[in-house]
C-alpha cells in the first residue's frame, strides 16, 4: 500500500495515492454493485460465457481435451481456482478485478511522479507555484481520468482478463521508470516469470519485452568495460527470456507433451491473424463468410472449415497454420492493399469510434450501471498533442510513449477492438494530463503563442480522431449486441427495436437475421422465425445453428424427413456437435431407422458421455433393438 508522509511537527499526512485508490475502489464498487443486480450479471454469451464455461469444465476435472489449447487458458484456470474456493461466484471475481483496477489508478499516479522526478529536484518556480506540486497535479488528473473512464469501468466487472493486463502492463512501465541502477541478477528472472504467467491470459503482454530490454541496455551504461557490459546485458536478457518461457510453461508443456503439437501458447492465433488480414478485412474483427461471430462458434467453425478444405482431420496446430498461410498469401499477393489495411488499423486505433465487440459499454451505459465519465475519443484527442509535448520536454515520458506504441504494435497484426486498445489508455491519460498542464502554464505565464499552438494541435487531433467510419455494418454492431442481450433478459420490445435498426444498416448480415429468427421464436411466431432462418442460410450456407433451429421446428411439427435433412446438413458443417447428433437420433427413431438412430446416439454419447438425456435415449434405443425380431 502507498506510504504516508510524516511532518516535522509530528503530524501525519496521508499520501494522495491512498485517496486515489479509495476513490477508484469506491467508483468501481458502485459499478459492480449495480452490475450484480442487473439482468446482465451472469454470462450468457460471447467471450464471457466462453471463459466461464471453460472454467466450469475445469472444475469438473476436464483439464484437457488432449489437443493444443485453442484459446488462452490462463484466465479460465484463474476463474476455476477462485470458484474452487468460493463456489461459483462472479461477484468475488469482480471484487478482485476492481481492486486491480483501483491499483491501476495508483500506478498511473506514480508514473506521473516518476516522469517529473528529475525536474522536481531543481525546484523550479512557475508563477509562484513550486514545480514540486506539478507531478501530483498531473498524476491526480491522469489517475482520476482512469477512474472515470467508462470502458475501464465496464471491463473491470465482467468475466474478462482485460483489467489484469492493464494493471501488469503499466506496473512494469512504472518499474522501468523507477529503475536507477543495474544488476545482472535482479529482477529479470521473476519479472520474466510474471510476464510469462500473464501471457497465458493475454499474449500481448509480451510486447513489453522490448521496453524491458531497452531498460537493461540503457541502465548498464555505467559499465566502462564494453566486453563486460555486453556479457552483463546478455545475462540479464537471458534471465528475462528464461523467466518468460518458464512462466508460460503450463501452456507449452501441455501443447508439446500432452497434445503433441508445437504450439507455444494457443493455436487460435492463426484464425485471429487471418481475420485481421484478408481481402474483406476492415481493421476491426470483421468475421469472414462461413465463420460465426461468437467466440465459441467462430473457433469451432475455423476448425471445421480448415478440415473441409484439407479433406481430413487436422491437429490444432495444423488448423492454425492453415489460416496463417491464407493470411500470408493475401499479404504477399496484395501487398499494396495490405499496406492500406495497416494504415487503416493505425487510424482505427486512434479513432473515437467504439468497436466494442460485446457492446457492453453501450448496454451498461443505457442501463445506468456505469458512472458518468468519458470514452476513448476524448482521451485520444487530448493525448496526441500531449505525446509530442511530453516527448520533447520531459525525457522520461518517452518510456510511456514507447509503451503506448508497443501496445499498438501488438494489435496491428490482428485487429482493433475497444477492449484490446484499453491497455494503452493509462499511458494516454498521463500524456493528456501533461499536455493540459503545459497548456495551463502557457496561459498563466502569458505565453499566448504557445497556448494557441496547443489549441491548434488539439483541434487537428480532434479532426483526426473524430473521423467517422464509412462502413454501415460498423454502426449496426451495438444495436445487434444489445438486441441479443435483450432477448437473453426477456426484454423483447427492446430486442425488436435494436435488431430492426441493426438490420436496416446491413440487411444481408446472417447473424442479424438469425437473431431476428430467435426473437420471432421467443414471440411464438414460428412462420416468421422460419423465414429469418432460411434467409440466414441464403446469406451464409454454413450457418449450422440456423439448420439446427429449422430442424427443431420441423420436429415440433412432426415433419421428420425435413428435420432429418436440416440436422444432416448441420452436421456436415459442425460434425462434432453432440446435441445435433442426439436430435438426429430422435428423428431417426421416429422414422423407424433404429440402426441409424443407434449410430447417432452413440456418437452423441462419445462426445458428451455424461449427458442424462443422451443416456436415456441410448437406453431406449437399446431396448427397442432387443425387443425387435432378429
């Protein structure tokens, strides 16, 4: 915890860092309390459900499927560890995460103090105010900016690892700033261990390694013997990288020795790389045709599509290579277009448009879960002039700028989303506060030329950040996601309104049509539901869920042959879906095709052996076989 300052008269003055921590914790606790009483508290879809379901499988003892990880396992295992102690309790997880968020605000404050540590030693004066007060002003403004930053509020309370990345990322930057001397042995090994462990949650943390290596090189400059200096640098870097490998060892040991696949962290990197680099890519995670939008569905589709293209079962490393090869082929064959795409990603990173693939920020804001605050565009518009001012005037702020740019570089190979770029925001807030401080000093010291230059630079920054995207599909995203959530919570009026708006933006989007089919089904309008499902298939012939739902509707109407056709088509797309095999077994039984029914239910039980309804149908089919004449 932050320390207190003792005065000569015996009085104790509480450090501002403590008040910042308490303010941040109070705001985040308020958000968590509102969230826990909302209908959105339990995960029902998206990455939240993906992580939570994985954690629950771990709790049941399903530690591995004997294939390379297809998704980073660190956070699911973290959740499973918490659940094993407290039971299923997202609220406890939320308490841990908001504590990390509150500590992040303290880290932001401390970074500001460290940036100006050298300047304050000179005791300069600005219009009668000691400059020793300067870092605390900048730090408090930046830290309170983090407290009121609405995307951070949203992602601190849901079952996502984002807040842990942000906390560790900027804690490492703070450590680099505080580093005054060089040691070969300390603290490189344990720092590498921490980075490696957290890389099993979010791999972009590894992009801090160049910053730490730069710190090793620069801090070793006191060594006069260049040969000895090189040896000391090499030893420190080796310890750092060895720690990273050791920290990430649960992943690569599992992948190499349990799964027998050469994958360091997760094999899903290939499909992410392809989504970010293909002829239809727009710098955001625009899902290519044939892949479903949800995390779990997308990962399954990426496997089945790769296997269909190769004509055989693939290991996960081979699936990753399949998608990476497609992305690399696009880059090599359309290099000019790819350079334009990279420029678009750069623009997207700084743009005020909020690509929240879960639309939780909009949803929480509409439902009064978040406190008043601001979003990325506001911070970026102030941070850009602050970056130039800071890098020019305050040498130590260049470490913060480097950390921002390294995080941006981590996203450029894939795509930009709100939660992905969130880790850059603490640094942006520091640089924005630096710019605002200098602008204030320009005003109070009557430096009108410099003040006008800052205003002009900020205006140019606003124009750059505020350019709206032209793709209408991007504007449909929040309406689509909030519509899905409204269906899950039973608010069908809101769902109809939001999904209709989403459809008006992109009428040929298969997922929106599928969601409208589900909504029609919730309302009891089976005819309308069928129309939307068939429209979904017309747009995306590989939409297995639409075939499944049409099959269920046909079963309810006792149209066994059409139901058989729909389920068979679904299984061609997703052959390892246990529920579809079970439903097809029921249909085969109704068609008196008992042998085929037995085959299907056996496959369902092979995929999910503990499912009670699967076991009951299997026993029923076995009884019928025994009763039938030989």
